């Protein structure tokens, strides 16, 4: 077999591998990613928000569901990672938010829940969170919030369960 024949076989193998890789990436990245938003409610009724370091906006704690994790486990992990608070229980589903424009980074589907929490607020991940603060429901920040978290909070305050 000459060098040209070997080169042709190698090129065909590389192209096949590249097409396979493109197919896999297309399947992965052309499907929405599942995540959570948590409306953490302290025993005194205040709602905990975080200020995100990437855009400087107030947000609900939350994040992507890891492989092998269910929604309650994600809520527990993200709550602890972002606020230092412990999950007592998930009280209710607030909504499922799936608009392709809800997250500027990716198309994600967000499962928003109300959570009863306890503990001491403390920033755990300083690369992700710059501030944590608890607000009474009538003194939530009026400034724009990250993602669609203003809508999620409004739906929560109105006692709604939304699929959007």
C-alpha cells in the first residue's frame, strides 16, 4: 500500500470521526439543558436572593442538574453551594420555564420551586456569587433581575403554578 492510499484511508477515518463528533455535539447542544431556580424562604418569611458575579444582577439561587441527579438533590446542592443555607423541604412547584430566550447563555428549561430553608447565609462560591441578602416579600429589589427570575418571583408571589 502506498503513502497516498494510507493518507486517503486516514482522511476518510478522520472525516467519519468528525461527522460522528458533530452528530453527538448536535444532539447534546441542540437540546435544552435542565436546571432549577430556588425561591428560598427563611423561617421569618424573607426570601433569599444572590447577586451574580457574571452580570451583577440579583437572582434566585439555582443551577444545572448534574448527571445522575434529581431535582430535589440539585435544589439541595445548589442552595448550599450558593447561599450556605440548608434545605428543610421543597414546599411547592412554582413553575417550569422553557422560553429559549430565558437564559442568554443556552436554551435551558428551569424548574422553579419554593423551598423552606434554614441556616446562616454565607457566600460559598465567590466566583459565582458576590452578595447574598434576604428580603421581605414587599421589599424585593425593583431593579432588573437575572434571566427570567423577576417573572418567577412574581408568579410565586401571586400563588401561581406556571408552565411557560
